[in-house]
């Protein structure tokens, strides 16, 4: 009957009867989808958990994380106590889900290990169940054991459980409660194992919720052996499959642990590892989560089949390539589905590295034809994902081939036993988009090392250059600043000015993407060490003057383009273009010559498209911001300066005072309205005389060229030039030589993240666009919820001093986060106003409670020591501040009395505070008294002749009391 009951319970959980366990063969093993469904249904239907969908892999409102990397990420506000009490999240008590996780980049980064073994992944699923102040250890362990042994039918003798062995330095005893739960569930004592802090104590961070955990480990070998000695020893035969964390403490800033008011349970079990166990495999890649992808790779590349080999046995790294490609295409699909696309910063940059790593293994190791990566995406996946992967694969394929030729050519020219030149690696990294780890990997396969020190030096120079400063030990670069004599020489030699009109040669493609045309040019002259030269040797930095260019030179507040040039006919030689400047009509490209450059050379130019597009977006946003500020603050608002980079835009303008919260919101709204209308950006070159007719245009002076370029948002230039037309008053119309979007919709969003007055009458705003703006808004919303939560808890007016002190500390931490986190400035100002009030309220409440407590204790002490010239005693006090207040109150109520009070703390520390009656000065000094007493307790003290305080060790407290009395008597009897 019992067996039949168990079977019926299993059938309630599973659509198909469970027919596989590690004791059986592979036939009939449960597919991964069924394993996942069984987990979710078990907790939802049998144990009353609420099933939640997976959160997106892009973290919401947490700028510290690149990706969601654990199941608990979305529940952090609950654990931290910052969840808004009226939010849906706050209503959860029991929850179950399967969370998509990515561990690549940041603190948890498995990218470099993927492919080298059979169990690391960039993307994985984490099965988890949670209790928020509901059940705890007994129920959590019981549910886990029931699921593993009764539903999944894993043999009990193959399972081992661990528990926290305690830590004397933290004053934590062993988690015997957890141990006893497992023993009561029937786990043999030989399978219940204690482990120290590093293995069985989980912490969210340096501060915050934490607690002991218990792990369940599985022995792949079985056979009745005792594998306890292999648990937590890195053995592939005995692996952890489930971790149950019991959050019952909070680690404070000082490092001490305090019990949490509510206990929580957070468990995590990797789906891939569980399926490996249930399908009787030894590798995650041998399960049905990966085998269809591996088969598709084999079909697509036509090479040898995947054999599961690792290390030296994997000749040619073919099996490693299979694992890399299978893992990476899963991560790409999940991330792209959740709105993370390969890009140039943050999570997007990591995804770009993942894609390029996969492309490299497809092409160079598996010798697959182009398009294999996208062909692996199931046809049911939306075409958008395939297009994004195809675009990026195609874009990197040509770069990969060119980079491989560069590496091969460089290696052939190298002397034996030398490092790979840093300059070439930097060129591959900066111009062809080779991730550094990919360069390292290719060189490792050839048995060559990169000159890392020299590479890091180049990276440091580049970072300083981007930050606006010259490299260490160098004056401002002179290779892009033509001196007056060189300019005169160029003109006398009839060297024509550079035609830079190709910088505007870009269009919108069929799918809305920007397409930039390459540009062919001739080297007219080289400039180095303040002199014009016809030839520059390899390794030298110089300025290159061309007859034409598609590079944008730094002007009009917009940062210059970057990119590279190549010799025509020599595709494997790249000359990185690091900056571009305009001098007297000549565009000078700052280049590091990897080979000899000569006047007359034919070159082809390639702009860094992502950087250019970001600058175009932010430049158009600057014009729109200027228009919005004038619309909201008044027509007298004049621009005083601007700067546009790929990351942000800065705009200075005159104003009568700080911009208000309401005005900042209104400015953003004006910008967003134009973005939503997806207005066309019109441009045209017109005679300066015509430009002067445009109504509302700021002063046009002789500093502008003739003809001049007009940029108009939403209104054709012909319309704004019409006599007496007021069209320019209703939109943004400016004279500008910069590069701009073709339509405003590509901006997506704009958020002003900073606003301050530089000097009286001039304000500066900093804004971001697109995804950065979206992330700023998410961060602002997250912090607003945390501030609301603290505000509601503050209104409860707790009578506990520690609680109010913690609230005060929390307000201080929030204040720092609000000040430093990129978020909408209007929201920052609102939250800062609220936090200032909360801080005053908390501080006042703490002082009031301390005074009340001090008065009560002082009254009690006076009754005990009536009319005594010296009071020496111990008293409980939560802080040195309270203890000092008790001493002050005693002396106020009994003016002729000198008082010393000691207060032992739970931590083993003893607090000391004293005050000497003015009648006893100067013979009797409070500072000397406190030093004598605290020295007795191996502590320190300090103060003035009237009041002093200090602390010491509880072991010396009794001796300290004796010392206190003897010291006082010796001074009073003189």
C-alpha cells in the first residue's frame, strides 16, 4: 500500500511516470523538460509554493551586476529588508522557479573555463525554492530529501549531506539543528558531514543577510562504497547537486553577526547537473540539454563527431570547440531574447566576447562554413535573434581571417623565445575587436606568450588619452597639431586641404541599421616631431594627412572618431587611428605605424562604427536637449558649451538659478516626445547670409564657415529658410558640423543624470541616452522603493535604540547610493530631500531614546548610591553614547559627585565612561582616571580633565573596578 501511495503521488507530479534513476540504464531516462517540470510541480502542488517565472538575465535596478547570476537575485530586496511592504514581492512566503543565469564577466565569471572541462557553462538554469519568514531547516531538508529520493528515485546510499561545523572566531557553534534534521530523516551518520565556514556558510556580500548552509552531494560511482572522504575535495566522482541556505544572521559593517528578525530559506540546484545524474551521465554535455546542439554542430561542420574528450586526449581541441559553441549559442539566445545584444560596454561587451569566441572556434577549429552559429538556433526562435547573430558572425568572420593572417605573419617574423609584440596585439584588440582572452588563447595554442606588461602599458596610455590626459612623462601630443610653419609649408607646396565630406556618407539599411561606407584615400604628407616628413618608420607615432577622409575630427564639442586604415592590397597590416584633429583645413589622423608609411601610399579607412553611432546619438540628443531647455526655461536660455562622447553628453547653459525637479522632468518629457515621433533629422549646407535669416537661431558670427551646415529636427531646412518663417521656433535648428542620427527614434530615451551650477548663472547637465538611460531609470526606481521602505519603517516609531540606529545607518547608506548611482537627476533630488528628513528624524529619535534610557538608569543609580562623593559601578548600556549620557545625568543631579561607570558588552568588550566633579580639579583628572582603568583591561581611553571615555576587555573588569576605586581614593585623600 505504501509503495502504491508513493507511485500515486509521483503521478500527480508527472505527466509521464518516472522511469529512470541512476540505478538503471539510459533507455527511458526522463528528458530535461520533464525534470524541470517535476521540480516546479513538486513544490507548487504538494507544498503550496507560488511558481514564479524566471527573471530576465539583465538585472533590474542593480548596476553592480552585469547578469543575473543566481536564483536569489530577484529576491534581494526581501533578504535586505528593503522591499516595499505594499509591493507584490513583499507578499511572497513560499516561492519556486527555474531561473536563467549567466556567469560571464564580473565577480562570477566562468567564461574562460567553458570548453576546457565538461561542467562549466556561461548560461545555466538554477532550480530553487524559497521561504520568506515561513518554513525553515526541518521543512526545507525534508522537502529536498523527499524530492530526490521519492520523486527522482535517486538511491539514498549515493547521497551525502554537509552541514556547518561552526566557527569559534565568529562565536558560532556547529549547526547541530541541521545535522539532527538529516539524522531524523534517516540519513546515516557516516553520510552527514561537518565542514567549515568556507564550504558551509553563505554570505550575500561583505554585509547583509547570511547563514549556514547544507549541501547535498551525489556519488556517481556508487556500488555500496563510502565516498565521504571525497566530498568537497574537487573529485569529479562526487559532486554537489543542491545547496540549501538558511539565512538567519546579518553581517554588520563592523563585521559582527546579529540574528535576523525573520529567517529565510534560499536553495539552488543546477538543472544541468541534476539532469546529468538522472540520465546516468558523467558530463552535462552528454545530456539531452546539449546532445541535439552537438549533433547540429557535427552536421553543420562535417568534421569528426563529439567524443567528450578533454585535456591532452582532445587532439586539436575539437571536443573543446564543440562544448564552447554549444554552450555559447545557448547563452547568446537567452541573452538576446532578454534584450542584451552584442555591444561595446557592460553586459553587451561580454556577450560580444562570447559570440566572437564561438565564431573563432567554429571557423578555426571546427572549420565550419560561415553561418553555422546562427543555424544552430532552433527555427522556432524569432528571426530577430538569428539576424543579430548572423550580423555579428559575418562582421567578425572577416576580422577573424584578417587577424589570423596578422598573427601568422608576425609569428614568422619573430625571433625564437620572444614574446608576441604588444603593439600588434593592441591593434588586434582595438581595431579588429579581438577580445584579449581570444588573443591569449590563439597564442597559447602556438606556444607563444604575449608581452603583457607592454600591452598593459598601451592600455593605460589609451585610458589616459580617453580621459583627456597625456601618457605619463609625455607632454600634450604634437603629432596632430600642425605648427604655423608646417601649415605655411603645406600651402606653399600646394597640398590641398582634406576633403572630409565622406564623414557624412552613411545611410539607414533595410532593417534600420546604420551603414557606413569605407573611404579610399592617398597619403599626402606625414607629420612627426613638429616637422613634415615623407616617410615614417615602423613603431613610430605620427600624424597622417590624407587627400580625403571619412573620419570625424574633434570639433564642435564632438569627440573624434577612432578606427584604422590599411594599405590597399595588404589586408593584414592595420594602422590604428587613435585620434583625429582639424588644423587649417587639414585633417590629421594620429596613427601608430606598424610598418613604414610613405607619402603617396594608397590606404582604405575604416571608422569604429559603434563609437561613431554612439557619438551621433548623443550629438543629436544634445541639440534636442538645448531645444527642450529653451522651451521649459525660456528663450533667454543660451548654450555656453557642450561636449559629446560615445558614453555621455555634457551641456552648459546660462540660468538664473538651479533647475527645479519639475523643470528637469518637463525637459526630459519634451525630449521623449520628439524621440517617440521619430522625427527626421534634416541637414543642408547653405550660404551664411541665408542662415542669418533663420528666426530663433543663436547669434551667427564670422567664426562660422561659408557655406554653413544647418541641422534641423523634423522640419526641412528649406522651410526654416523661408522668409518670415517661424518653423525654427517650434523645433531644434542649429548650425553644426557634427555627425547626427538620420531619425530621432534611434535615441530611444534620454535621462539627465546630473545637474549643478558651475558658477553663478551657469549650469551644467550631463545626460545619457538609449540603454544607459533605461538602466539609469531602473536604478532610480529600485532606490525609490528602498527609500519608501525605510520611510514606512521609520513611521512605526520603534522604541528600540538598536533598531533606530540601524535605520539611521541604513538611511546613511542609501544617501551615499543615491548620490553616486547614475539615475535621473530629478529623482535623485526628490530622494535626497526625503532622505535628509529621514536622517534628521532618525537621529532625533535615537537621541531622545538615549536620553530617556539614560535618565531611567541615572535615577536607579542615584537611589543605589545616595549622597556618595564617588560612584563606581557597572550598568547595562547599548552604546558608549548612552553610557556617557548616564554619567552626565548622574553628575547633573548630584553636582559634587565624581562618577565612573563600566558596561560589559556581549562581544566581550567593556565600555568605560567617567566624569569628575569640578570641585576635585585639578588633582583629580577624568582622563587619567579612565586611562588607569582601561589599561587594567588592556584597552585605551582618552578625554579631558572633566569627562573621558574608553574601552577594554571583559577579562580585566573586576580588577578595573578595584583600580577605579583606588585611583579615586588616592586623589580625593590628598
